[in-house]
C-alpha cells in the first residue's frame, strides 16, 4: 500500500471535470483532499458535494495564474497542515478555436494558454515544493495531454494528425512544455522521495471538449489518481496513460 494513503493531496482546477473526479477518487481511497479552484463559491459547492458523501475534502481558493493567490494558498496549507503529500497540477484551459491553421491562432491565446497551462504549473509547484519536501512520499502529477506528444503529432497514422487536432498549437505546445518541465523537475528531485510524472487522462467528456470524448470523467481521472498513489518503488519522470508509456 502506498505510504501516503492517509496523507494530504491538493488538486488544482478541482471544482469540475477531471479535477473534481480526481479529488473524489483520492478521497474515496482515504486521502484527505484540498479541492482547489479559483472561484470561492465553486470550490465550496464542489467540496460540499463530496463531503455530503462522507469524504474528507476541504475547499481551497487557488488561481494558478495569480502569484498572490498561490502564495496565500501555500501559506494556508502550511499553517493548517505543515506539509503536503500529493500535488495534482490539473487546472488547464483550451481556448483556441478548432478549424484555424496553426499560424492563425492569435498571440493573446498563446500567452493566456501558457500562463495557465505551463507557468501556472511551474509557479504552483515551486510554491508547494517546500511542503512536499516535508512528506515522506511526495508525489507530483502534471496533467498533460496526448496533444503534448511530439511523436504522436508527427505520426501520420495518429489521430492527432488531423486538421482538428492541428488547430490547437498553443494548447499542444503548452503540454509539450509541461512534459519537459516534468523531466527537468524529476531530474532535480532524483534521490529524494518526491516523484514527478506527467499523465494523459484520455480524451474525456468534460466542459473542455464541450462534452465530446471517448471516456467518461471517472475513467478520465484514473491515470492521475494511479500516479498520485504510486508506491515508493514507482517511477519518476514518466509520461503515461492508463499504465502505458506515451511517447514524448
Ligand atoms: P475542464 O472541465 O474545462 O476543467 C478545467 C478546470 O481547470 C476547471 O476547474 C477550471 O476552473 C480550472 N482552471 C482553469 N483556469 C484556472 C486557473 N487560472 N486557476 C485555477 N483553476 C483553473 O477541463 P478537464 O477536461 O477536466 O481538464 C482537466 C485537465 O486535463 C486539463 O489540464 C486538461 O488540459 C487535461 N486534459 C483533458 C483532456 C480531455 O479530454 N478532457 C484530455 C487531455 C488532457 P473554472 O471552473 O474556474 O474555469
């Protein structure tokens, strides 16, 4: 059994979608969960829903693009708990419109996408790293995407080799960058108990895809949960979906 099943997890962007389900599944496994999101009302309502099922979940206001919000959240967790065992960097946006050529997407969307999907991940992680360092089994899960896989994008037989999935260049590049960050941080933390892994949830029916996708949201959360609950013999610096390696 993983060392931290009685531990403390923080899931960003957990008021809905895959993050909410990740929070539910971690709490159902016995982990205490901080359900984080940028909107106080939304995180409170989401946490209340899981608490009504008897799960140990607390809301936490955290906007991953706001340095002050990140600092305040880290300070609140430090004050209340003094450590963190699991960080799931799940919050993400996909604001590009399908159907445009890669070169036609506006710069504003590139910047906004990278602010949330990459800089948000890096800034939240570095803010919580001292707390994760106090855990005996720290786990960081970076929610990437198959669209971050350059190997997949370059394979003419892949479903990413289509006008639809080639029209999200900022989203895809932001997830490639998350993969790179994952490898760098795993290298920095080698030799410590902290494991850092990137995951592809699967093409999941959430608000991000306007309800389209192959997986329901419970299945879409499973890879994040599995990597959050890795035992001490588990890997670090990987990129997986459902136990299988995704090519970088
Ligand atoms: P979703 O339903 O659109 O939910 C996204 C979540 O991120 C929401 O809780 C949203 O909060 C939150 N968020 C956005 N910006 C934020 C910010 N600045 N600070 C804090 N929270 C913020 O998306 P999803 O499908 O569950 O996606 C979850 C993750 O999986 C994302 O990283 C996504 O890229 C990745 N992913 C999804 C799929 C898929 O098929 N669905 C596939 C591959 C990867 P608000 O409610 O406040 O907007």
